[in-house]
C-alpha cells in the first residue's frame, strides 16, 4: 500500500484502467460466472442463457424484445446508479497531476462520465450503452441514448414496443457496444477516443506515469493487457486493485481489495504525506 501511494504521489501523470469490478462498489452486478449473472437476471436461467449468450448482436434480429429487455434494463440501471467515492478520488488525483490523466475502461456503464471525468479523457474500448447505432448498420451514425426509455416486464425481462429505432432507415437500433462475435459494431466513437489517448501518451512520454488498475479480471483481459503494456513502455508499475486477481508480472503492485476500499486507503496515505 505504501509503495502504491509513493508511485501515485511521485507521478507526473495518471493512467486509470477499469474493469467490471470498478462498478461493484456502486452496487452494479459484475456478472461473475453464470450464477452471478442469473442472480441479476433470473428469467434467463430458465432459458439456459448466460451473459455470453445474451451479449450477442444476433438477438436483435432473432428476438428484439429479449435483446432490448436485457440491454434496456441495464441502460436504466446504469443511469440510476451513483458512482462510489473511489471515482471522486481518482478524478482528484488526475486533475492534480501536471500532465493530467486518462482513463481506459472496458465498462459500458458511463460511470466515469457520471462522476464528472472529462469526456475527452476517457476511452470506452467496448463502447457505451448510453449511445445507439443502427442494427444493420445503414450508416456509421452513432447518437446519444439521451432520454430514451425502454418499457420492460420485470418478471420476464422482455421489452415492449416501441423499441429504439434508427432515424435514418427506421429499422431497429441497438446499443453502440462491442458484443461477442460482433461484426456490426460501429467503432468510430471508440476509435476517436483511442486516438486522443495515443496523443496524450505521446505528450507524457518520458514523464513518470502512475498506472492504477481497478477491478479488471482475466476473463476479459483487455484492460489488464493495456496497463501491462504501458508499464513496460514507461518503465513503471501496475497498481493492480482486485480482490480475487491482483497477481501480475514482476512490475505489479498487488492490492487484493475492492476498488472503493483500496482507493480510500491510498488517499488517506497520500493525504497524510501532504
């Protein structure tokens, strides 16, 4: 813990990596294993469908009410969830750094934006549930979900008409999320975010970079790989906060804790140093 606090304190810039575990302390389900998913969505256990099965774009053609029942419920859940205090701590650390901060997250929940992180400093590598695209897609258009409401039967998790639609061709819309086996994801928004991150990383090259990774597991290791690559490129360490999977390469500082607790304890140490 002391080593992690020192790395953060001495850094010129902050890079935050975040996986599904980051949102657990806000009360969001992490879908860890089939049982965890079915606890959040009991009707899908009866259908024998797990998270990987449902997070597939084919459902928007095969059974749109089922697809939008799942994603519509998540859209409303994420809108109503208040980010935990750990987000505030990370934002304060990042804004205090001379060279600023950047966030790289596999989460589609928009929690960083809800916690008032600068939109221009966030990469959502799997897209965002708060943005829609055409199912086909008929164009490369991506638009905000804004106040779109999806009426869902809480006993079956099926959606009722009218379902979100594309204004250009009037066919079905879907979240701008990179799903499993997804060849129709419109990646322009994510690519723009990644371009801005690359520019920022070029600007902070040669500076001390603190890399704080929260709740990124091995099941979908995109965030872990990104943080480990940066640690090597910047001759730094990954401060890996994860209650179950905090292990990593030799340059890993392992903190086997939940995100909210670990960040609070680190902030207490940093405050005591000042």
